[in-house]
RNA sequence: CGGGAGAUGGCAGAGCGGUUGAAUGCACUGGUCUUGAAAACCAGCGAGGGUCAUACCUCCGGGAGUUCGAAUCUCCCUCUCCCGGCCA
C-alpha cells in the first residue's frame, strides 16, 4: 500500500512515478481527496468524542454532590447522535479509501527503466555460455518420449489440463532438486522453513494478491482460505502484525512449497509441456530487512539464485524489469532467464523482487529503531522454480541419442 | 464432529459499569553502587492516529447491542485449551 501521507504531500512526484505503471492520475487524485476528507472528518469526530468522554465523567461527581443530571444527560444524548452520524461518515470514507488504496500498485524504484512490456526490459548480463550441440536439440516434451519422466495425459485425467505427473527418475530428479536447492540456500545463510500451503484472506491481502488478483487464486469452497500461489505469501506473513528486534534483522528464509495458480489470464499460452502448470514446486527466498539494507539484500538474493543455476552449469541471463512489466507489489525486480536450447530461447526461471515497505505497510511488519517503530522492507525471489529447472536440465543436458544426463552437482542427491 | 473451559501489554497474570490504557511479577532500557559483573535500589517501558510539541482520539480476539459512561453487561462469530469420536 502507498503511504497516504506521502501521497498528499508529494502528489505530483508520486503520480509521475506511477505513470510507469499506467495508473490513472484521477484515481490517485480521488485517493488523495478521500484521505484528506477523512482526516478532516476524523478531527470532527474526535472533538465530539472528547466532549462525550469528559462530560460523562461528571456523572459520578454530580451524584456525589446531589446535583440533578437530567440536563447533562439530555445534552449528552444529543451529542451521541452527532457522534453516531459522524462515525458512519468516517467509516464510509475509510471503506472507499481502502477500496482504492489496496489496488494501487507499488511505486517503481528510481533504477527501474520505463517501458511498456517485457520487450523494454534490460538485460544486465549473461552468465556462462550456451551449450554447443552437434545435432538439433529437442524440446523437453520431445525428449520425454524417451525419458518417460513426465506423464501429461494422466495428470489431465486426475485433475484437468495444466496438471502433470512425474515418475521414475523424473520424480527423483524433482526430489533431488528440492533438497539440493534448500541445502544450497542454507549454506548461504538462509534458514529453512516449512509452511502451510493454504492461507487466509488476511495473509493474501498483506502480500498484495488480494483483493485485486482473486481470479488467479484457487479458493477453498465455503472458507475464506486459498491455495498459495507462492511461498512468498505464508513466509512473509510469518511476521505479520509483529514488531521485530533490530538485532534480528535481516531475516533470511528459504522454503519449498507447492504453488497453485489458476493462470486465468494466460489461456492458450504455453499449453504444451510443463512450462506453465496450475501446480508447481518452487524453492523460495524471503528476506526482511531494514530499509537501508534492502538493496544489498536484493543483490545477495539475485546472486544466490544465479549461483545456484551456475552450480548446475546452466547458461542464464539477468534481466531488469521495466515499469510496465513490474508486478503489482514490486518496486524493483530482476528476472533470471535460463537458456532452453530446444526452445531456442530464454525462459524465466526466477524472479526476485524488492517490495520495499509496500507489503510491510499492509502486513504491519515493523522493527524497533531505537525508540520508534519503523516499517521493514520485504523481499522475495525464487531459487528456483523446480519444474522449469527440470526442463532446463532436460534441454541442456540432452545427448544425441535422446538421453538426458544428470548434472554433476546432483549426483550425490540421486540414488 | 460432540461435551466443557477460556481469549487482557514481549511473557505470566489482576481487573466492583465511572479519572483504568489497564495492578503485580518477569523480561527489557537507562541510572546509582562496583575495578568489572551479579545482587540491590531508583526511573522508564504496549500499539495506531493526531500535534512543532502538548492536548486529544481509537484499540483489552473480531463484530453488533445496552448505557450519559463498557476490558467489565447481552448477542453473534472466530480462535485456543481440555475430554470424547474420527484420522495421516
């Protein structure tokens, strides 16, 4: 959520910055007007409440003195009506205010390039080299005809399209990757946590998936619970409504979860293969830091995910997202795209974001800075999406006879 | 899913419908004492809003109500704990 005080004070600056995200200035303006109006109305309300409070305290005094309280009571009854009316007004304003405030995205960081779509993203650097093949490399679904790791048909039978089943060495590879990634991250100082795959509305609102993106979530019928679209939701919400000790920051966590997405807006996209599924495994990094440290932590997270790919000897590149391609809560995002020789293109395998205080304000995650409570910065990033890593291994480690080798780093993890 | 108990500040735990945002203990912070530490003693110590700073307002699981006045009374919901059933 935006800092409404900031919005009122630096309206032009903030609305300029939000142009990168195509936010209507009139919407921002109504938000500003509402917050000012609410402040005004609240002042009226509080004056009335103060009067009610102080005069109510006269009752025991009057009684002790044997004075008549009828006049006082009449006055206060009257005042109470006013309070009720004003209270209703402020509540209505508040409701309208939050309705808007909760669907306005984060302000892009200074370093974010302007642009409309992924075509305007900026490649930061390439890491390692593309593998060289003396034959035509195949895509993962072709390779799977020999490997028989992925059972697409039966996944559909069990659930629906965009579900699949891993079996044999495919299933083992998935398990090996999870362990390998968690171990890798633990060695880099991230603490492993295991969290619920179902969270409530409050949690999803705090991290920004709700109210705006309800259509992308699987909801549990009859409950206000949802399947998580990413571990970012439960792991960040671990600290919702908490005031952290300064000396415990930064908090660095890693977690493996299944992720569930309806993929509502991507009909027809990536329908072939295992690139885009309703359920996929992911090992996530989540950090909570003091504002001054978040840029450094961000770079550390990018480095961790990139090194992980390098340790599997997979060529990839880092891409800085432009304003138009930035997610709802992110102030800054670096995507890591792995090279897929079969598809002959780079595909996103990790996305690392600094949301700064955007989620922290919604989630009320603060830390004690001396005497004052200040909002923390929250960051999240994948390291990595498991399914896409399997695809990357298949396509990059394929042999001319259609077999797929296992990366050296994983040998100890597959038995 | 059935029966019972409960929900108060970081934790523990008081709290007759009226100067109670809340006793007390622990923890924590500052000070005195000490070569230093411990102990002892003194002081401070919930959150959000508001203000230059005060005032002031809101919050005792959440919501609705009674009242001039609610942490305290009524109703609904949620959650937790204990007993039983079911079950990884």
